[in-house]
């Protein structure tokens, strides 16, 4: 049975003996043996002092009044074959407050051990969170999986820091997998960044961020990110979609890697609406030596305040077969790059297609610094294009086999080319 809080008093419950430490409850009898646990708690019509936990049997927690501490769905401490799976946290019209340096957060599932965290969900409607929201968070160092966790933000919710469907937080992590996690925002404001998945190392695949309605993100958005600059983890098939009047103040990445792993098949889409991204958009980017291949950006409408890159590399890796498509009433304040490398990697077989919209500062199908730019293509089928347009360009390498196709069927205005 749930434990209700009313009129500021807690009734007698059958919870195990607890102690308060670092702003959250620890169940002594379970913690000492390292067994995963969740206290039974239903917070309603009164404030809760200290952290609250989902019911172990139903795996559900509903919060509609303020909490001074953390909110947990599933939580585990030990290593082993168990999963933290199927927990649901719902918060409505409630503030999750910060009382010390590690409180004010919301977790669908979390573990400090090598435990898989799967299929947990957090939904927040018209709430306020003092810190961050996690569908899944792990500090485990072994081979583990964070998969199919979701976070849904609705209404006028405000999150003071970040929203992450899944994050691994242990620098020793190497072989973990973050896959199939998703953040959906239909409204509300996130004052830091949003991540479909964020890993130190390990494979990051098939994660998603969807922003719709009047959702606002005040810094950056990542479909999937690997941030270790020495690792070789792959970042693949992650997606970011903006629709309606969604706004991102910073930059949007479909996939991002700080290391040498491949960045492949990631996608960013702006639908035909009033979306806006003030910074850059990258289908996929490696700031290490990873190859960047087959990433896509499609801008059907909205406004982009800086440049758009299908794929971008900052090292010796190749930038290959990436694409950008611009159409509708899209407004791009800067330029468009099918593929770009800012060091010595080759840039080849990238594509930019313009069917409509306005690009203010030129197009480069492929752009290289010390490497070659080869076999890149631009299709100009409509729209208004200002600035210089190059199918292929290299500062210090060769530019060869690059092609521009001009088709005025849809009406096209080119100035400064």
C-alpha cells in the first residue's frame, strides 16, 4: 500500500528502518546487503522532507506536492545480473527542491553498481526541478546497458539544469551501451542542455530528442554524445527533431564524439514550423579523429542563427556521404556545409540540396583544410542563396570531381556566387 502524506503528518508505515544522509533516505537493512530497493511513497497535498522513492512492488511513484530532496524510481547499489527496470515516476504541479549539493534531482532509475537500467520513465507536468532530470543514470564501471528509458516534459515545467534520458557517469566505463533512450518535450523550459544519451565512453546508438509545442532549451541539444577524448566508442543513429515553436538557444547535434569512434547515420530535422536554433546544427560531429559518415540534416522551416553541417570532423578521420537538405520557408543566417574537416581528413561524397528557403552566407558541398575535397555535390533547385557557393573547397589540399547542378524549375535567386 502507498504511504500518504496529508496535513503535514506522516502516518505509521511499514517501511524498513531508515537514516537520513546527504539529503536522501537509506534503507539500512537493504543497503547493508547491497540489495536494490525502493521505499513505498506517494506524495500528495503536503511537502515531503527528504528524498522519496517508488513502491517496490508496483514500481510507481506519483508526486503532486513539493519534495525537498531527490526523487527516485528504481535504485541499486550492487553488481550483478539484476536490472533496474520498469519504474515510473510522475510529477505534477510540484517543486523538487535542492537542500544540499546532491539533491533536487529526479531519477527514473539509477545505480552505483554494474547493473543494467532499462525501460524506466519520468513524466513531469507543470513542475519545477532545482537540478537535473534523468531517465537513467549509472556510475557502474563494467559492461552494462542503459536502454529504452524516457523523459517526458509537459506544460510549464522548468528544469534548472539538464534533462538526460540516459547518462553514464563513471570515467572508468568502457564497454557500456546507451541505446533507445528518448527525451520528449511538448512544452516547458530546460535552462541547461538536453541529451537523448550522454556517455563518457561506450556505444551510443538510436537515442532521440523530440522538441515540440513551445518547448525551450537554453543551451544545447544532443541526440547522442560520447565525451571521452581518448575512447573509440561509436555514436550512431541518434536523432533530434524540432517542430512547432520549439526553441534552442545554443547548438544542436544529432551525434557527437570527443574521441576516435565513428559518428554515423545521425540525423537532425527541423519540421515546417516556427522552430529556431540560435547556434549551429550538426548531423554528426567528431572533435577527435573519428570518421564521420552518412549523417543528415533536414531543415524544412524555421530559423537557424548560425551554420548547418551534415557532418564535421576536427582530426584525421574522413567526412563522407553526409547530407543537408533545405526547403520550405527555412531561414539560415549563415552558411551550409554538406561535409567539413578542419584538420587533415578527407572530405568526400557529401551533398547539399536546396529546394527552397533562404541561405545568407553561401554553400560548400565539401570543405577541407589540409585534406582533399573530392566528389562533393550541390543541387540548387530553388530558394534564395547569398554568398559564395563551392561544390568542393580545400585550403591546402586538392579539390577535384566536385559538381554543382542548377535547376531553376522551382525558382531560384543566387547572389554573390
